[in-house]
C-alpha cells in the first residue's frame, strides 16, 4: 500500500465525522455543478471520499460511478447506500492510473478537492480527457494554496514530514487553468467557492 493510500485510510473515520466547513460554498459548488448535469448522463467522480457529494448529485444524473484511492473511504461510502434509494450509484476503490476504468466512457467527470493532491496533475487530466465522451464536461474544484503565499506551502510541507498532512501541490489559478486547457479542454466557467480558501471551481468541455 502506497503512502497516499495509507494516509487517507487512516484519516477516513475522522474525515467522515467532520462537518462541511463552509456549507454555503459547498451548496454553491453543487448548484453550479447541477447546471451541467442531466438525467441521461453517465458520470464519474474521482476522489469521492466518503461519498456524500456523489449521493447528493445522484438524483440529477442517470448513473454515477464514484471512486477513491482509499478502500476505507469507500467502505464508509458503501455503508451510506443503505440509508436510501441510491440504485444509480456505484462506489469503487480505484485511482485513474490503475486502468480499472479503461474502456468506459462518461458524459461528465467530477473532481472535487482532489487535483491538488495528485502527484502528476497533467497525467490525471489526460486520463480524464480519454474517459470523456466528445463534448463531455470536466468539473473540478481545486485548492490553490499557491495563491495564499509561501508560508502555507511551507507549513503543509512540514506537517507532511511529520505525518500530519498528505502530499499537496502548491498551485496558482493560472497554472491550474493552463494545465486543463493544455490537455484538450475549453474552459467555460470558473469561480471561487469560497474565495477565502482559494478553492478554484472550473468547468471545462472536451474539445
């Protein structure tokens, strides 16, 4: 088991108990996402954590496959399926790089609060592009701590060495947008939800 999986497996139970820090910003993110979703779509969410977002968006799509690299996170997500009628939701322990989704095609791929945790972001976006149908949507929300100055990046690096933080890329808005555009996407909407956390919301269409 790699270091990233170990970190998130260990954090899963605490993560599941933690309330959404900014409910208003979370609601805005979901509302803007729903604008691009329809009941005939086959949707993929990567980095789904314990599945809350997938379950909230499920009524707006035909089917959603929600994945996370952490089996412990997925176990908690699967337990939530018993709490309601979620027949169009599939939770799966997987990462894009393992090839388990190869051959599938999606109308939209969602990546909320995950790209900054990926070690090779261009490769991740390239794989997302391959998984999308022509004209499909890539909808993401990414923490861009590079906008917050060097202190936060240094603090996170120290915490990571002590085992208290995961790997985090220090991104700026323009850098993230360029990575997405360079992999064959047209950016059609951006936002900050919330602006105080430098959380960059991007909707891009596959060219």
